[in-house]
C-alpha cells in the first residue's frame, strides 16, 4: 500500500525545505536564503507514531510571474497539490500575511483537498499574536511552528495523521523497490528521460544547463508490476566549474549521493558528443561505488545512420570506458521516445546480476576449470595456490579467494578470473569484487 502523500506548499522562502529536511532527519532539499532554490518536487519517506508518510517539498509558488523557471515551479507545485492526500500550506510569521499568501490560499481552496495552515518562524510564544491575521485566509486555525528550531513539528505531523483515513494494519509488505539514479553531465537529457519514463512532466526541462538542482525521487510501477524509484539528478560538472557556486556544489554532492544509494545507475551520454572526459569520471564514480549500471546513449535521433553505426559507437564507448566494458549500452531518444521502452527491462537484467548469489560448490567447480585452462602464476620458485572460493555478499557480488600467498595473485591473473566468472555466470552490468586472503595455518 502506498504511503499517503503530504505536499508542502507556499510562496518562496517561507521555510518549506527547512521543515522538509528537519523531519527527514537529513539535508535532502537545498536550503539557502534565496527564493527559488527548490525548483522541482522532492520526495522523502518519514514515519510518525508508527504511520508512514511521504513528504513532497515544492518550489515556491508565484502565481503571476512569467519567468520560465517560476512558471515551471508553479506547475510542479500544482502536480504535488493534485496528487497529495493532505496539504501543508506554509506562511511566514515574521513577514506576516502577504498578497502572495492570499493567491496561494485561493489556489488551495479550489483543490478541495484537506489543508493545514502553517505559520512558520514563530520562535517564541510571545510571537503568537502575529498569527491572528492569518485567520483572514479562511483555512481554519493556523498552526504555529519554528522549523529551524524544531518547535511544533510533532504537533503538525499529528495534525496531518488526524486528517488521514485509518491505516490498514493488514497491508502486505511491499516488494523491493529498485533505486534507479539517472546521472550524467549537464544537459544530456536526464530530466527528459525521467519524464518520458514516468509519462508526465515530473522534472523541469530546459536547454539551460543546471536546471535540475536536487536529486528528485519518483515512484514508478512498470508494465510488469515491478516498482522503481527513479532519482533524477543534477548534472555533474567538472570541479573547477562549480567551486564558486555553492548551490551547484550541493547539487553535485547530491548527484554523487544518489549514485551511492542507488541499485542501478543510468549513465546518460550525448550521442552528438561521444564519451567525454567528464563522462569517464562519472563512470568511475559508479564503478568505484560498486553500483550496477546501464550506459544510455541519448539523442540518437540526431545522428545520421549508416550500416553498423550503432555497433561502431558501442565499440567507441567500450574503448573509452575499458574499466566498464561489462556494462550494456542502449541507444535511444528521450525526446521522441525511440527505444525508451528498453530501459526498465535492461535495468531489471543488470539488477538480477548485481544481486545474484552462486552456490559455493558451483563456484569451486568453475574455479577448477579456470585454473586448469590457465595455470596460476609463479614467482621466485613459488606458485600461487587457490584452495577455494566462496561468495561473501551480493550487491555487488563479492568473492573471497583463499590462497597460499596473496602476494602471488598478480593483477593480470585476477583479471583473468574475473573475465572467466563473467563468461560463465554472465554478471553483465555489475562490477565484481575479489578479496584475496591467505589461509591461516593450523
């Protein structure tokens, strides 16, 4: 059963993201004293008194602005309002009631959704007199909180729960939700692909690099019933380009954090540019973090096709990313929808390999075949002996080899064993981890 959705809305700079982060217990949304920092809908799951909720942070609503970003932020907030079970309408107790608050209140009244009027930045009981003017909005009794000082947050969450129907105690445990991080350089089509997969304008799309600032989570149920959490991330630029831009620095950190928490990373490459140096660095982060991966060559519709164009490009990708030659490469156009239907099925395949466990007996039979085909190396008259191998863990598959002397395990032979395991067990799309241990003497 899906968690109830709680939308946090209001005009810009009233403390929505501060509340969101405090309840989540970690910094998910970017917080700066600048209107318009949060641009998309940001989701997080929280729990209050045993009740699981999904909070939606939104960009500030400016009803009358014609600015392209503010219009799209307004559209994102409208989608959050339409999908929410309860709406928390945030206002600023220090600034007082504004015409912008009245505009948002009118919008919320038309939604016919339960609304809790929240007056934020009430840091002391002596400031309660500042709340009376908010009764004018006709949205019931205002609730005073201070998100920054964590005052009144529990009362607000309880008020939210009181507006929800009783929880179904008999609901079954939900199946695994695959975490998919959509990553890459700025302006390679990450948000376009996310929107195409979801069938809605979930993330803001613009030709301006840096439009997406946060890592944005959205739940998707695929055609076969599999469940995915798609994480659209900010473009990862070279470090030298973001040193002086604090907002973008946070965005890059969130993109890297999205890789660290995902199951499968979708690395988008612009077909018109080929594999760039920055693409290689992002691929290295994915590989080093041990994530399963799919390389997505986007904007394929912009490439003139000749015989074997796709295979030639695939070879160029593998030549540039030799350390990730185990990753499948798919070609698509997020703009036209060409081959986008192959994304989820490919992710299912690599996730299955990333989480695969091989019985110890089978592993050692294959190890015996591998060492028979190519004898282990020797050094200074001593030959490497591999006594046995066992799988220690999955995600990524990690194998422990017990040997007579770990110094005799040359990199080249370790690479040979990895390739032999890949050939035998598939393991496409996932890195492998080999741990070499000397067997202790009795």
